[in-house]
C-alpha cells in the first residue's frame, strides 16, 4: 500500500474524521495530493465522504469494515503471524 494511503488511514483511525485540508496539513501533503489519496480510498469503499453542506468542507471517515480489517492486518504484522 502506498505510504500516503497508509498514513491517511492511520490518521482517520486516530481522529475519526477529517477534512481534506486536515489530512494535507497533518501529513505534509499538498491539498490536491491529499484529495487524490482520499478519493482513491473512497473509490475502494475504504472511506466515506460526508457532505457538510454548500460552502463547507466535506468530512472523510473510515468505513467500519475497513477499520476492523486494518486493525487485524496491522496486529498480525506486529505479532509476526501470517
């Protein structure tokens, strides 16, 4: 998994939701890059985009199934089990 995607997942697991600007700022990415990463993850149904209304930034949240699977995958990586 590309580093930017992994970092974005970890950020959203930690903070529950974030705007594109939040992700860009936190990870030190340009806004367009952060937006592309978020859209890529949403296209794979890993993230959900929540509109906050006209003129307001959308919020991005990790899908519950993805949070569970990511937790399982990273815990097995840390324990050394396949």
